[in-house]
């Protein structure tokens, strides 16, 4: 099944490529690798603000990570031209805006990991590192960057 | 000397590959590069819990980083098939669970860096980034990910 | 225009390659990629100490990020032999030592991003991830690592 069929089946509409807010670009290709910039979790088009362990629950954080992953897939679509040429999601770095005592970053991260496996199948199985950070630009609760391999 | 001889000389027994606790994999190979997932520091098979500058001393943190590096070598063995085909440890990211005033993350990180040089010799000399994070999954004191090059 | 002419025009003198303070190296080359270690922001040769949102303003943090970028360019010069062979700045990770409520990491990061575009032109347009960390070695206010592609 094409990645686009799978997205349709999941009722996921990819966003247009967001213009970067500063002197950088959403992705760079080098050889067969695509390096994507950190994508902030958004809700209704705006940064999803808050800290895990304070205003944001693990369940909401997981949804926020899923939202960021949808935006990453949108950027991958723009970068690769065709998502069916993405041969592997290589690595995710998942940053969780965390209060001092909050230790469930891996559960939040699953929101992104599970979606990528749903959408890309075996090619979506990735290495990842998730952890709690002190803050994220605009106060977002989650930020994710990604490395992918294209054919 | 083979990497395995060196490990034996250091009395290091590699752990079996740990099954991932979520929707991701311990490593991904792309071209000649291996990207390993973040590995939590463990003690007696469980996450080594605590924060540097609170319950964990720099000396213990260094030992925790060394423990995580042993697990990373175990994953490299599973990924490469044969550790003697690892041509370079390219990059380490070393995350230290840090209280606000704790600034010795580089000393903690040396626990991993020194072991990799001991085990792999010149091929073990790596670039690295170490810093203090707000939290780590399961409350671990150290988390490390790694990029390696294989022949 | 050569990268060196551009640096001269900007009155930037590259520092000599700093000896690493621990068991790692300033950069590793694998294939056409250079992975540079995390570089601490310095002022007058010493770590620029402080936290954004406490002692360090966004404007000073931006200058600190620019300083770290100059040191990264110095390391790139040592790594590539000739900066004009750098075909692309691929990815930056920009760590900002942040007080809990500080959310302008992206503005701090621009200090590095803008300089790289000034110096390398189109080849300087990079992917990046910036966020707030709990601490940085030696208490530095900013730390940056970088991946570049060489011809």
C-alpha cells in the first residue's frame, strides 16, 4: 500500500510546508539522508504550550508528539517529493518539556513512534532518543527532529 | 588485538540485546552508518535512578556513563555482527540528568568516552556533545546515544 | 567569493583548534560528512557563564551563539583543510542554558544561524534544532554541535 493511501486511511491531511521563522531551512539533503529541523508540537496551527508534569498530561503529550510527527511527514513529503521513496525512518530525537519530577518521556515519544510505524510499516521502525528538556521555543510541550533515508 | 580480546581483558561481559520497550528499534543501519537509540544507564539490570547534583555524585555518574557505554557496545555487536568491523565511533550524545547548579557533565561523559577509546583504540576516538537535561525516562541519571561507522 | 574573503570582510579571525579537555576529539569525518563536537560559547577565551532568563539576556545569548559558531567554523577549517570545500552546513543542534520560564531559544540560535548563512551563503542554509537545557558543562550559556558535508 502506498504511504499516501495509508495516510488517507488514517484520515491524516498533511500540512503545507511551513516557512521557517528564522535563518534556517526545514530540511537538508546530503547523499541519501534527509535531516529535518526540530518541529514544534502544534494544536490548531499554534504551538501547543505547556510542560509535562504541570499543565500537560502524558496522554495529551502523546497526542502532541503525534501532531509533530504529522508535520514531520509533511516536511518529508516536501523534501522527498514522493513519500514512497522514503526507504527508512532512521532516527528521531524527541524533546519533552518536563517538570523536574516527570519521567514518562518515553510514553510521550510513543505518540510519534507509533504513527511512523503505522504510516511507513517496516520502513518506519526507527532508532530514537527521548528525554526531558528545560524549555522549548515558544513554550511548546514537545519538539521532534528526524533523519530519514531516501532511495 | 581484537575488540573481543580487549573486552575480555577489561572483564567486560556484553549484555544480550535488550528488547525495546516501545515502538522503536535499538539501532538502524543506513549506508555505512549505524544510529543507536538512546541507552539508559543501568545498575544491576535496572535504570540507575537519580540526578547529578542531588543523589548522584560525579564519580557515580561517570560509572553510570560507563555502564551505558557497555550496553551500547552490546548493541553495536548485535548491529555490526562483528565488533572488529566497526571502523569508527563517530559521535556520542551524552545526556546527564542535572540539578540546576550542576556543571560537570563533561566529567560524567568521560566514563563513556574513556571506555570507548580503551576498547576500540584509535577507532574509538569520537566527537561528542554532553549537557544537562531536566529529566530522563524512568528517572535514569544518564542516557547516551551513538553513531558508528562500519566497514 | 571565497569563504576566507567573507570572514575577512566580517573581521572574523578564526581561533586555533582547541585541544579537547577530555577523551574525545573536536571532529570526526565519515564519508563526506563531518561531525563536530559540542562547542561551548566563550567570551575572551573562557566559557561564557550564565543562564538565559537569569543573568543572560536574549541579545547576549545571541552573541554567545555567534561566538560558538565562529569556533565551529575554526574547527571546520581544521577538519576540511579548506573551508571552500564545505559544500553544505547540514544540521545544527543549539543548546540554550535556560531558566524554567525562558522560551526564546530560537532567537538565541539565530546568532549562529545568521552567521553561517553570511559566511557560507546558500551552502550555509541548514536544518536545526534549538531548545532549552538544564545546564551545560562549565555553566556555559550556549553549546552548539554541527554536521557539515564536504566535497
